[in-house]
């Protein structure tokens, strides 16, 4: 019994040595400046208190900690000194900043859910979090079927777009080198095991239908090759197996697409079995009890009458939510334990209520029953879509101890909602927020038709998140050099902002660098269309803008300007642009800036190819791409290939170009530089050339492709320092317009990147009519007018399409007049937009702000986050997303201010909701009381 005591004494002594022996650090003197973070070391664990709400948690085998910058984290030394206490008691180290309390079990090894917790306040709610829970490789017990989507994924994503999978979905991808899934297994004894995988393999994105391979690793070392013959189609699943020799103890097993593997398969599940053993059946879900006073996942209750687990929307906590509440008898029942005494209690339900099929959006009701008591009726007003949630509550009578609380649909019309969490609390308790993401990001919206899965970033409703920087490489910004970490470990930053979401964004900005402030002209009006035009035609178009009285700040020239190939040629086509330098200079003299579209590939027949291949030392790879079979691509992570790629830009002769538009579409260039998000790496190179990158962000083409781009381990954190995010090629319809209203503020809240750029009008498909030019289309007039209105109040107002009209004079009188009015309004508010952008760079608060940034204590701020937002500090914007020349838009006016209609002058009291009617010449925009009308 004496050894543990001696260990604790030794650890306490070490802590005293590291921190100077003070239980309470000396307060920072007046005028103190930022410096090295204040540090507490406990064995191989190190904690650096950067602010009262931001603590670095680092575990390094052998105590080899990382002090240098990483590609993500460049501002660790820019925080001011913090007062905090630390103590060791009963084997636990406690660090208390007053706002955050972190506890770590001394000597417990790497961080887990069991040995490290953080406690904070989110409004009136006390939250205890385990930041490292669920990270790393999850355990998969021998003999048990483990669902692939529940394992640790790298460059892969969960999908549900094929049939007959088990669990919540399957893992799609293995399209790029390094894509992998991992799990841990601890066999009962050393010996040979069998890894069996349930998979589908049909015609892949490379056009082949052949046997595929993946490499099996054990503890990071290749241990075999899994061969996966074709299946009948992507809806058909088969089994494949490979032997594994496993020593005693816990091991991390991976399925990896290496450079020699073909990948391009879907994985549904796997199991580690005795050789020859039958593949196990999925483990049925068992309802779990719900503790009194806790926010419990509704899908862990007992589901009846067609209720089911789903995860096809955003913003939920846990593994999914309860859907299928569409008919009488459908419901969910939870066993609530620990009710302190008989009496009335509050049942809290977090729900989403969007448009159900062809039914109108409407208030729904739900019956809440506790055991044999009469049901209470909960009223559930609409939310601004299925990705947005509100918590409502109702009183019920409970007995002491354990109760069954059931939520149900009394009629066919009543429910039609999704339910995320349920809590039973005292009557005076605050509404409990679960660990649910606020906003989300995605590499691109390519092919998005009305909605898409996003990924959680910084902000969560219960007030904390972990920025896991373990995978990020070391970086020296002064030299641009990247080196890999010496040892593997855990390196993460615990944000504990509570309901002060703006503080979280400010500290993210300090830690990882501020969002890029673009040139003032970038916040004006852009025109870009994928349509083959000559220099003369572009010049005529610019003159037409002037004659029509429509402002133009930026002209983007799409891919057809190139030679010898319009897709990926590396010369300017002299038949279209006989004097590019004069063309660009002429536009500049008229106040118009220019950008050129680039696709990252080159044909072997291009005159510039021999020199490019020479500069690349022969390493450009011929893979075929959208330019044809004789197509070579680049590895931007290889210095020689990067040099060749950048040289191609320089030799093109594009003097006077203001920026390059890196359009990743359809080519397979990549970056194999470990420890740096591929997009962030190449975007940094463009920013070094022209001041900012105009590109997709946050991932790589190989991580899920265009249809389902998944996150990568190094995360979305560095792109904001360099990038104007081009969100890609969306479908032109009302549903996609509606999705973009909530997407922009959601992305900015998740990543801190303020400059988000959609194709205003969408890119292609959807609602199209014959256009005004040969081979072109146009939108319905009302859809065009309303999309231009949205663009007026977006970070970037960029009219773009695929051979589809986007110019006001290409539309009927009412849409023409509306578009002119709002494009001129965009120019008028350009100083306001630029000031908001500068504020974003200075403070981390984005240009387009979700309502909960300013009103975190209001449920309506979360429920309406998909239909309205703040544009800068003083404008409330609720874009119209319904067809017709007249629309009624429901607007929530936040409390504490009076809101004046920008166009009509009508005033609305704060804390109210109203239906605002507009025609095509106006939209719902309101000025906060006390602010000037921009």
C-alpha cells in the first residue's frame, strides 16, 4: 500500500517543481503580455493553461512533448497569463481556472473517458465532459460483429445510399492512398485469428469492376492483404477473410489502402474470429436507462410503431435520432431512474420539425405519458428545417424511483417530428443542451441537391469541444518547412466556452490563426460563368454592366481560355485572348479584377509537359482524368512536383491576374505530405502567390470524393488563414437555396472561416428553362431574383453557373429590376461588409453569424438558424426561399432590440415572431435599433 502513496508524493513534488511550487499561480501583473503557456506536468501528461476556457492536453510517451508550432496551431504563445489552481488529491490532479475544472488521474497513461474530465458551466447548466472519449481506435471484442461506421475512420465517411447494410450505414471510400479504418482487439490468448469483413465491390469511380485489395495492419505494421472479389452490385454484400497472428495483449488493427492497393470498396462490418468460425449476426440494440437530470439519447430507448434510428440530418447528438414518428402508435419509451420523490417534473424533448413530405410546415403535438398517468400534450412549433433543433418541455407526474416515460403520436397528423434527446428534470431546472454540433462544415457542396451531411467543428451546444491536433505535423511558417513529430501521442486543445460561443471563436482565431481578410474589392459583385467567351466578348460584357447600371468588381474567366486543351492546357489561347496582358490591364483600368480557372492536371501532349516533368524529376503520374487518358496529375506534397505545378502558372504569361481559382473538379491530384490537410497545403501555396486562395477547403478529393466528402484527421483549422472557400457545384432549385441560408453561418461557426462563396443561382441542373444564348439555360425568374437577394447578404456575391444565365437583363422585367436593385445594394453595403470581414479577422466573429452567437440563451436562436442570420453586427436577414412573386416569410426578432425593416421602415418589437410579406423587389432585412442603416 505504500508504493502508490510514494508515487503520488513523487508526482506532487514534480508538479511543484514544474509550476514553481505555488498552489495558486501569481496573478498576471498589470500590462502583462503574452508569453510561453503556463504548464503543469504529470508524468507523460502535460497541461498548458492558455486561457480560463482553453487548456492544452498533451500525452507524450517518454515525456517528449511538442513545443513548436504545428501546421494548425501557430498562436499557442499569444495568450495572456492565467490565474489558476492545481492540486493532487487521492491520485487525481485537478486544475481549476475558475471557469474550467480539469481532472486527470495521475499515472493513468494516455487520455481516455475514464481518466480525464472537464467541468464547466453552459448558461445555468453544469456540464461534465470527457473530451478524449471515443477518440482513437475503439475496442472490437473477439467473436463480435463490429459495425464499420463505428470504427476510427481516416479519409472515409459513413454512407447510407445502398441497401441491405447493417447498423447505421457502411463505410464508403478507400479512394485515396492512406484511407483507413482502425479498431482495437484483445484476444484471450496469443494465436492465429481470422479477420472477416463484410463488403461490397462493384464498378468504382475509376470505371473498373475487378478484385480489389486492402492492406491489414497490426500495430502499424503490415500483416496481410485482404482480397475482395467483385460483388453483383453495390447493394450486394459478401464476406472476405485474412488470417491474423496476434500476440497476447491489446492490438490496433487497421484496414488501409496503401500505394499498392486498389481500394474502391464499401465496408459494412467486420469481426475477429477463430479460424473457420461463422460470421456473427449484428447485436440487437438494447434499450438503455435514462438517469434523472441527464440529457439522454432518445434512440437508446425502446422504439415502437415504426419509430427508428436515423442519422440523415445534421445537428443531432450521439449516434443519431429517432425518426419514423409518422403514424398513431409510433413512439419511444425511456426508463427514467433516480426520480427523487413523487411529484411533478419537467420532461424536456429536443426535436426538429421541418416539412414532412408534401404537408405544410406546421406545429405538431406529442403525447408524453409516465407509466399509468394521463398523457400530457407537448406542443412542438416548427424549426427552420430538419437540421435545426429546439428543446421544448411539459410537466408530468412521476413516482419516486424508476418510471417509464413514453413519447407517442396520438394521431396520424400529430407527430411527424424527429427526436434527439429526452431529459427529466425538476420544474426549475434549465433546459439541458446535449453535446450536439452547432453548424458544420463540408469540403464542398458539389452535386448537393437540397441538403447534405456536414461535420461538427468548434461549437457544440453544451459548450465544449476538443481540437485534436495529434495528427498535425510541425511547421515553421517563416521557412514553410514541415517536419513530422518524433513520436505518436495525444495533443488536443479543450475549449470550454460554455454559452460564450464568440469567445470560443476568438480563442480559435488566436490559437490557429485568424480568418483571411480579402482585398476590399473581393466584397463587391463577381461575375463568373462556365461559358466559352473571347476577350472581345468579355470586354463587351463589362461594357454592358456599365450601360445597365450594374456594378462589377470581379470577372472570373472559366476554363475555356486554355490551350491546347480547354480543360487543363497551360497556355492562354491566343485565338480567344490575343493579348492577355492588355485585356487584364484594360479591365483593371475600369475597376474590374480578374481570376483564372485552373484544373490541377496536364496532358502529356501539352508543350509545357516536358519541362514540367523535368522539374518534377519524372514523378508526374499518368492516371487519366477529365482531360482524357493522356493525363498526368500532381502530388503537391512532393517538393519537386509542387515546383513543377507552380512553374506552370508562372510560364503561362497571365500577367495582371489577381488570383487563381483552383477548381479541383474531376482530377486526381493530391498531397501525400503527412500531417497537413491536403487542401490547406496547396491553398497556402496559392495564398503565397497572390494573397489568398480561391478553392475548396478542409479535406482532399480522395477523402470521400465529391459525393460524400469526409473529414481528415488534421481537420479544417488551417484553411481559414488563406482561403476563400469555393463551395462547389450545386443543383439549381429552391431546396438548395434554402439549404445555403443555414449552411454559410454554420460553416463559419464550425471552422472560423468567414469567406464562404456559393454559386449564386446554383451551378447546374434543377429548375432550368431555355436561356438567352446558344446552349444556355436560365432559372425561373422568381428563383433567380431570390438567389441574387441571398447573394447580396453573403460574404462573397459571385454570380456563377454552368452555361446558365445569371445577368439581370437576361430575365423578365420584375426579376431584372430586382436583381439590379440588389446588386447595386451589394455595392452600397460593400464598406459595411468589409468592416464585418475586418471584424472577423480581428475577433473571430464571422461576417454571416448564426443567431445563437448573439443569443445563446434563446431556444429560438437554435430553431431558426436555418432560415435567418445576422449579417455583420446590425442586420438581421431572412432570405426568401419559396416560389412566387410574393412570399410570406416567418421571422423571429431577437429580444433586447427593436428591428426596423430595411426597405419599408416598419418596426418590429424584439422577442416576437411575425410573417413578413415581400414581393420580388424586397426581402426580409432588418436593422437593429441604435445602428445606422448601411
